[in-house]
């Protein structure tokens, strides 16, 4: 950690306490406790066995430049959320995980690129907002600590939009480049389900950090999930992991856990396809109600065990982003100064 320059400002506060700052690659780091323990263990061998008093800081790594792809200014990482088919809870996951990242201290945005059902504004209780423009850039709507832009703001409700290839890629590009996102650590993109034009446009026009695939236990057994994962492989978009949504049911009365559609399918699939498994989100009426009322669970009940599940998923995801950027950076030869 010292060699990686992750430790700063070491000061002896008193003979029993060493103050130091640890700079992480994400504020959502899942290893904080372990790092604290390791530092205490390292200090324990010193005379008097002082304890560490740690200040946490972070510098979120950025997905590096990829030739022929235009960076989105100020946005360090673009994470797409996809699914093999519709209705698996992709948008609900995208929104709650984005809020979790923001609550953990990361500057986070959501881009709703689901042309067939752009419902992120509804999930965030912002469906009546109208984004403004300033200096020829669209200003994102801010809700619950995150910035958000949706195709839903620009099409008429209840009128299904017919999107053809060029129009579609134009719209998606506009949401990336003509929106004033400011400085963001993570931009979470809610993609349409399946494998189609938006996925293609996204992966071709910008350096995407990677993609997350959401599935339910019952559709793990179908070919759809595998196909979605394969598509990202084909498009050379790194697979950051698989989330199993509606994984199990916790009875609100007795707390008993019921695995309605079996257990472990998504995890096994992730292992088979050699991608990380990011976690299991239970089927819970509070998650659905939160979406319906425009107040996601992460906002209405941030201290619940259920919110902790989303935070764990968000931490695992942030860790995968760091790993991915680290691996990519190690392939870039260092320039001699
Ligand atoms: N873990 C969960 N527990 C209970 N209900 C959930 C859960 N996740 C999602 N839902 C509910 O399932 C429905 C579908 O979720 P959502 O709209 O997020 O799915 P989607 O995959 O984005 O769908 P679409 O393909 O239409 O975009 C919603 O009513 C949502 O509230
Ligand atoms: Mg959706
Ligand atoms: Zn019960």
C-alpha cells in the first residue's frame, strides 16, 4: 500500500496512536475493515503497539482512453446495466445501486437509455421534471444525491417511440456528450433489455468501463442471460459482474427465507462464464413499493438490512471497476518524462 502511494500523512498523534490517511480507489471500497485490521497488525510490532487512527480518502480511477473513442468529459467510469430480457428489475437495481454508490461517497449519475421503457424518472419521483439547457448543454435533474437524465423526458408518455438505428445512436450520443454531467465517479446506464442497437452504439462510441447483467433465478436457466453476457464479450465491453435479483423471499412475518426458484443458479452461471458474481437481492415488497412511489428503498429505509444488501452489491461493483481500471492501466506503457 505504501508503494502504491495509498498511505499519506503519517503522524504520531501520541505514543499509542498513529494518524494516517488511506487513499482508496473508491469510497465504496469493500475492504476498509480488512485494511484497518492489516494496518493495526503492522503497527502492533512497533514498541508500545500503537493503534492506527485512519482518515479515509479516495481517488476513483478512470477508465483510460481507448483509441478512436471519445471520452465523456468529467466522467471517470461508465457502467452499463443490461439484462437478457425485460422485467427482471434492471432499472430498480440500477437506481438503488447508484444511490448506494452516492451514499458511500461517490459522485454518481444515472443515464436512462432504455428506449422501450424509460422509467428511471418515475422510480426517482422526477417524472414531472423538465431538464433545462445552459450553454447548449442539458442540465441533469438531481435527486437523492445523484444526477439523472432520461429519454423519458423527451418523448411523450404513452406514445411508444419508434426508434430506428441512426436516430437511436444520435439520441444516446447526445445524452453522453450534450449533457453537462460535471465531475462524476460513476455514470450508471440503464440499457434496454436484450441485445440491440443501443448496446452497440454505446460500446462503439465511448470507452465504457464495463457492463453489469441483472437476472432473476428463473431466467438464469434460459439462454437469454448467457446471450447478454456473450454480447458484451463480443463488443469487447468488460463484464463487471452478474446480479441475481428477486433471488429469495424473506417472510415479513416470521423471517423465513424461501428460495422460490431455487438457489445458486446465477452464481454458478457467473462462475461458468468466468465473470464476477456481485450479489443476491431478495424479492421484497418494499423494493417494488419504493419504485412505485418514486422513493427508492435506499432513500426510504437506508439503515435496513435490505439497503445493506444493495450497498454490498455497490461495493463489489466499485471494486470490480477499480480492478478493471488497474488491469487496463498496467497494460499502458509508462511514458518516460
Ligand atoms: N427485488 C425486488 N423485489 C420486489 N420487486 C422488485 C424487485 N426488483 C424489481 N421489482 C419490481 O419488478 C418490476 C420490474 O422492475 P424494473 O422496472 O426495475 O425491471 P426492468 O428489468 O427495468 O424492466 P423493463 O424491462 O420493463 O425495463 C417493478 O414493479 C419493480 O418494482
Ligand atoms: Mg427498466
Ligand atoms: Zn412466514
